[in-house]
C-alpha cells in the first residue's frame, strides 16, 4: 500500500511539474454535483419492510428519504431521475468486510481487544468504488480471525472520495471481533522445531482464553464500579484503578454496549461461545460465517444471536467441509436474524446474487432473501433505524438497478449515500476516454520513462492484494 | 472424510446405540423404554431406507445409475444449434439423444417425464477445473493432487488421480454442470487435462477424453502468486524478463526433444535396420501435442503473457488454447487473426490493475464476442465452486454479452474449443445425452434444476449438501 501511494505521489508531482495540473486546480476540483433534493421517478421499489411498490416515486431530501408515493413533486432545482423499468433497493449492508484496512490481523497475541480497525482505514482503496458499483453502501470492517478475542470493528458508509471522517457510520454500535477454530489455533502455521507455538493451540485453549479474559474483565469492572461508587459517596483521596485498554472493550461487552461478532465454523465451537456468554451474562450479537449454524440453529435462536454467513462457500478447509448452501435458509427459518456477507472485496460486488442463492438452495421467499443483505445486517450492526429499508425518515442510502437485483442479468445504474451519488454508471462510462488519455500522459511523464543507465524499473507483481481474511479460495486455482 | 453418506451414517449410529441400550437395561420399566426407543429407531430406519429406495439412491458413493430410455415431453427445448422448440419432446436412449422435435413418437417402454413449464438445456461444461483432484485445499494436503513436484511433467495425467467419489462431483452436477475439463496445475508443464462426465464409478467411466490437452503455465513476470504464498520480493524488470526467458527455454527444449523423439521412432518403425531409439514415456506423451494433433492449454492473463504464448505456440507449431485471458480484451485483433480460442476464468475476479474500469473483467467476454474471437467461460475453480459456472456467464451477460451467447459460452463453446462438439454442447440427435431440465433460465440464480441426465443416465439430484440439509433441516 505504501509503495502504491509513493508511486501515485510521484505521478502527481510529475503532472504538476509538466504543467498539466496546478496544485490549486487540484484543491479546487469541484465535488460531484449533488443537489439537496433528488426525485427518483416511477421505480419498482423494494422497500424490504413494506413489500414491493410498483410505479412509485421516492423523494430524497437533505440526505434522508423524504417521501414515498405516486406523482410526487420536486422543486425546480432538484435532480430528477427517471427510473421507469428500473428497481430501487436499499444500499446493501455487508456485515463482514476487510476493505480499506491497511492491515487486517494483529496476530501476535491471543487477545488483541486493544487494537482498532479505525486506525488503519485507507479511504482511497479502489475496491470501495467497485463495491459501490455493486450497490453496497455500508461495511462492517472487522479485524481478522487470528485471535480468540480480536480487535475492534468500524462500521462505515462507503463515501469514496470523501475524507475519512465522513465514512464513519454515526451511531453504529461499537463491536469487537471474536474468532474460534482453525484460524485461532493457527492450524496452517508450520510446526517448527524450537519455535514455541502461540497459546491456544486447541479448541480447549480457545475456550480457556475467552473465559480467562472475561474473568479478568469482570474483576476490572468491579474495581471501577467500586471506585465510582466511592466517588459518588463523596470519599476523598481515592486512587482510580489503572486503565486497561485490553479489558475496557470486554467490560463494554459485559455491559451490553459493544457487540460481539464471532467468527465460527463448527457447531461445537458455536455452542462453546454461547455457553460462555450465558455464563458471563452477555449476548453474542452475530456468529460470523457460522457454517454449521444449521446444526444448532435452535440453540443460536435461543441465545438470540444473529448469523452472518457465506451463501455457499465450503470445503476450502476441513472445518468448512460440512458447510452447505442451505445454511442461510435453515437459520432464517429457525428465527435467527440472518445475513449473507462477503468477507472479500471481490464477493462484496455481487452480494445481491449471494442473497438470491437462499432462494435456489432452501427456497427462502424473495422477501426473506432480500432481508439477508439489507435490514438483517443493519439489525446486526445496530443501524436498523438508519438504513436497511426504504422508509420515510431513513438515510437515503439506495441503489437503482436496471433489473431485479436478484437477476443475474441486472446491474447497478446509480448508488446514493445520504442522498449524494457515489456511483453512476453513465458518468463512469463517460469519464473513461478522459482517463485513458490521462493514463497515456502519465506513462509519457518523465519519471515513468525508462531512463538510460538508471536502475531498471521493478517487475510488476501479481494481482494486487485484495482483502480476504478468511482465505476462502483454494490454495491454487486452475 | 471423503464421500460420507450422512443419512447412512446417522442411521447406522442409531442402530448401534439401540443394541447397547438393550444389553444394559436393568429393570423392566427401563427395558420397556428401551424397547419403545428401539421401535422408533427401527421405524426411522425403515422409513429412511424406503425413502432411499424410491427417491434418493445414494449418490455420494459414486454408484453409476443405469442408462435408460426416457422421453421428456411438452417441454421448452433450447437446442442451441437449432431454433428453440417451445413445446417439444426429447428422447434419450442408449446414452444418446435419440430424437428431438415437436412431433416425436415416444418409444414403447420409455419412462416419460412431463416437461410442462420446464426447459431442457444441454448440460453445462466448465473447461478449466481441477474437479476430483482436490477435496479440501487448506491444511489437508492428503486430499490435494493438483500439482506434481518439479517443473516439467507432461506425463502427469489428471485422469489417473481423479477421485470420482469426491463430494465435489455431485455438488457440481446437481447445479447443471454435466461435464468438465479437469486439469493439473503445477510447474511449467503441469501435465495432461481430461474431459470427464460428472458421473461414474471409475475414472475411465467418467472419461469423455482421457488425454484431452497439455497444460502449460506460460512464464509470468515476477512469478505466480499463490493465494497463501509470501509475496515475491520485487525483481528488477531485466532480471525478471531473463528468468522468464530461461523458463521458456526449458519448455522449448523439452518440446523439441519430443519432436525429435517422434521422428526417430517413426523412422525406426519404417526401417528397423536403423539404430533402435530407446523408449521414453515422458517424451512419448508429448508427441501428439508437438505435432499439433491435440491442443495445448496455455495459462496466460496479462497482455504480454498472452502475446508471448501466441508467439511461442506459433514458433513450436502447437495448437494453443489460452487459459485465463484477463487481458484478452486488449488483443482481440491478434486473437481473431490467429484464431486462438480463450477460456476466460476471470469474469468474477477483481480487475488486474487499480486503474482498470470496475467492469473490465465483467465485460471481457462481450468484447471478445463482438470481435469474433472464439471463447468460453469457466470458473477456473479447483472444484468446490465450479457449481457457480452459470453465474459467471450471467454476469458477462449483464455486461454486454448477449444472453444466448452467454449460454453458449458454458455449453457449446467449451465443447467446440475442447474438440468434443461432435458429442456434446447442444441438443441434437446422436449427441451424448447430457441434459439439464430446469424450472427457469439456466443462468439465473433463482432457477432450480429439476432433472439431470448424464451419458443417458438419470442422475439423482442429491449431494453431500442435500443430504446434510435433509438430516438437519427439521431438527427441533
């Protein structure tokens, strides 16, 4: 990532020195035109919570959905989009992503609740744009799965092109990544002689690490509770407990102020975490991947956890060998709030089709299948009052599709976040000739020309790295 | 772990616990309880085995269903090589399509399938998988047979290692993929690919063409990045190009040796007074390929690799098929001029470069089709996700490829490119009866496969996944 940035800077400098751009011109680049009101006319509206509305207008005002109905009117300066023959659906919420993270895993310790994904966000990651082009507007950016208790998550709106502060989803529930099974055990690491393996090495150890952490967190909370009570009583000369950044997030979990998103595969480990959570009195908000959720759907539903799963990935490792594409439908029918996630920059671009797979495998209704990528993941992130359905007063995070989003032949025309356009296919197509020209100019720019006698340029690397925590791909591909 | 039959396993377990219960019952009451339980278990066992007899012959063990005579009537038939038939009949007999048309006589004794509201398609073919060669990729080396050690393995044959009982086989076919190319992956010359039907009890029962193509990994600048391998250290471009050239020379030398070997053997066959050349099974395996009698699949994605592969094939007089082809859209003119076909595997990959348009690979196929380049669409997946083939084609159709072309890109075109279009790829009298009957558009996600025929055999729509689903979906 660092190198790519340096190259970009060199290119930029070269452009400036070549007189093609002036620094002030760069600073003054106009934002895409985004009027405060947009009227989307005559669409088929997939509201998610109130069925499908035909030939319906939706008015967006100041970032919110202001009106839904027929023959709505907009002021003269509003943007009007004719969506005749097109579908309007809420922006897709991806409940498991590692996009825009410069690094995904802090893997040196078994408990890394002191680290935050918020500190490693790269708003220029081009895959964000590609996800917008797939109708995705919200991401749950999770720490990797290297530790039983991992780092803190960040929920973002994909405001690609805007400063990082504008990405942060206001009011989203804070969360933390837990992980169970092979990744935590570091099963794919070679067992080298003379090298001490990181504890834990078995599922027994994973349970013990989590139990130990919450035992310490409970004591820590007690220290603070006692201290705060003493302060309240007006006692003087008190010494506050030492702050512990590792245990603070776990105290928040115990207090119900932070959601646990737990990477899991097998039924036994799912049950293990449910039992620990019950014992310590907290809820697991979502089991992520939860590939064998279908075996213990009853227990997950009883605990009140959500399930956020792959549509159909399986067999990429032993613990994923019992994964079945019917998992989604079985969990949903058991009353679990279920979502389908990507865990991959690539797959995130077609979550619409991933959700449709629950109709192919397991015959979920269209209504239920649409929820898998909209209102259900929104509930799982505590943002269901803001996004996940098309209702008056909700955020104007929407996408217009040129066909039913569950059709393999459909694609996104326009994606809105807070009423502003962040992807528009027509504009994208129109800009291509200019971009090709710009690329040619950059290639001709002095620093990019092979120079005689100098150090030869580096050979290109393979495909640029994309973010894929769970390594779903087989090792090699034909 | 391979080919577990959950249903059987579950029932087997229950029967075992029943006998234990009987032996241990102390009091009469306990015994009565045990008897009641035993009865329930027995009933369950009977119901299950009965159900298996009528509906779900166990598919995971790879037992091959018999060929039969079938007539699918009143169905929409998408023949691909002729016009669609809105309401017609397909007759299947002795493994072949016996008749297809509007007014067809159903032969006596044929099992008829009512096709009202259904559509009959030719089975789909994925031209670049490693089906049967790998069961579980990560952390389960014992189930991986994709890559032989060393760089030059022309005599490593995929058909030898195909595990016909792999759970991937049934999982793939129940989604309408009836046959596939399975190919080795490693080194510079990986080995020989096979075309297989996705049914059979032995590898040769599966084989459509056991030795269908040679697979060469055209050298890639900077090496090939395995998904888990450490990132290669940066090389300067001159050194990287030289390394590629050395690799190419390794391949060149072996192919030339094979050419010479073939000539020597031929000469000796004609004139036994010549010194007898020793036999060499490695070189011998290459002879049909260096003579252009069989195709050579060359893996290449970037423009420079694609151009290099075409040039190399020309130099060595090979019959090339390009595999991968992410940058094929950049060289459509050359591909058309040289009539080189491309198996596109990257439709659903992220674009190669950061500044590529977001839909570069989605619309790759459309650009080849518009330019008249021969192509087909593949998942390029090792096995587990080959079932998603229709969605790769569908995505290409969402981005400019006409729908009928998208359908051909996973049926007729791969058959043509792999030289089996005389047998497969469309619904025509005399072709192998690899057919899929669906309740909707074959490429749509929401469509269900209703009947499946491979090699004229009616294949049950069960797999490891349906069996696990059946075992757990009603757990209370």
